[in-house]
C-alpha cells in the first residue's frame, strides 16, 4: 500500500471522528457507538497497513542496498582489472619501444659497418669464419693464411690433391651495389651508369682473386669469392649473367652464405671420403701384417711338428735299443757255466 492510500485512510478516519462527534451531540449514542467501533477497526487496520508498509520499505531499502553494494563491488573489480590491463599494456609498450630503440641502434651500427670498407671486410670475414668453423674440423682450414706469393687469404680450405687447397676472399664491392639500389625509379640513364659501375667493380674483384689466390702447385685451380649478402648474390645472378659467366671462366666461384654452406658440406664429404680411404689403407696394411704373422706362425708350427716327429722317432729308436740290450742280457744269463745261474731278481 502506497502513501496516497494511507492519506485516504487517515481522511476517512477524520470523517468518522467528525460523524461520531455529531451523533453524540444529537444524543444518538447507539449510532455513535457503531461509528466508534468502525473507527477503531479502521484504525487497527490502518496501523497494520502502516506496519506492513514500513516492513516493505525496509526490505526494499535492504534489497536496494545489496544491489547497489554488489554493483559497486563489480564496478570496482572491473575498474581494477581495467587499470591492471592498462598497466600491463603500458609495460609491453615500454618494452616494445626499448626493443625498437635497440634495433634502431643495431641497424645504425650495421650501416656504419657496411659503410666502412675495412669494417665491411671484417664483417664478411666474421661471417665466413662462423660458417667454416661450424661445418669443418679445425685441421681442415686456416684463417688469414699467407701464401707463398706473400698474399694473405681470408681463409684456405685444406683439401688433398686433387683438387688441392682452396683460397677464399670475403670482401665485396658494396659501394657500387648501394649506388645501383639508390637509383630513382624511371631514371634510365642513372640505372645504366650504376649497372656499368657495378659490373666494373665485380670484374676487377674477380680478376684480383684470380691473380692473387690461384697459385699453381700450391692451391687448387679455382678460388671462392664470398659475398656475405644474399641480396647482392641474387642481384648478380638475376641481372648480371655475363659477370657470372666471366667468373666461371676465371675459375672464381661466387658464393653467398647459403651456397657457401652447401660448398662446405661438399668439402666435408670429400674430407670424410679421404679419411675413410686412409683408414681403409691402414686396415689393409694391418691385415697384410697379420697374414705375414700367420705365415710365420704356420712355419714355426711346421718346424715344431718336425721336432716332435724327430723326438718321437728318437724315442722309438731308444726303445728299440733298450729292447735289444735287454734281450742280449737275457741270452747271456741263459748260458750254462757249469753251475746253475743265480736267481735273477724279480722284475719291477
């Protein structure tokens, strides 16, 4: 029951009181008593109604408080989770920014390395060293090896003849390649000039390797030009086939990190085959020595058998001689000398 109903009941009670007062004034006690009874009953019902309304209001207030509290708790938890997620994302963003900064520093350092000719050569040598050391045993190569001509090779692969030791050069003409890559799109004249410069640089480098690192009687009839850049290797084979053909004619094989690894695997297989052949030769030699030992042992056994046969013959001869001597002795004893012979001692 709402507030309007309570007000109406209160108004009805006031009217009943007024009516009862009017009846009392007129002296109608019976009617007044009836009105009073109805008024008391209405007031009692009104009191019960008020109590029910109060209980209902308290229950609604408690329910509303619980709902508000639960919603506030959920809102607080959601807000806390949002704040936590936001902090984690900020941490990840800071970490990503730090890594980007480190990567930028590394890229700048790499650019500085590649822009300096001496540092670039060292970069190529380090990459070559890592590849060789990971693929071959230590006795199969030598870094910074000085040839008999006084020229120092970045690396020499020690292979048996044929083919012989193979020299490797780890430098590369990056300036001409960078010039080629920097030509603007549509600049036909600039592209042609950059291509000519790149071809000239590669041809000079190939000829230098041919003249310096191929030494008759000391190295193999070919050498390796190591390009520590797959991009330059791809550009060379895609657009400068003539330069590649000239390298073949000069017996200078151009290799990238990928093809260098394949070459080193082939070298390792060759070394393994040579080692197996050497071991097979050692085994054959050892088997031959063992056969000689067996022949000598057979000869010695034969001589020992002949010794045993001779010993057996000597024993038979001795036995024959002993038998003959015994018989002669018995015949001598059997000769009658006029008196009976003395009794022979019993044979043992």
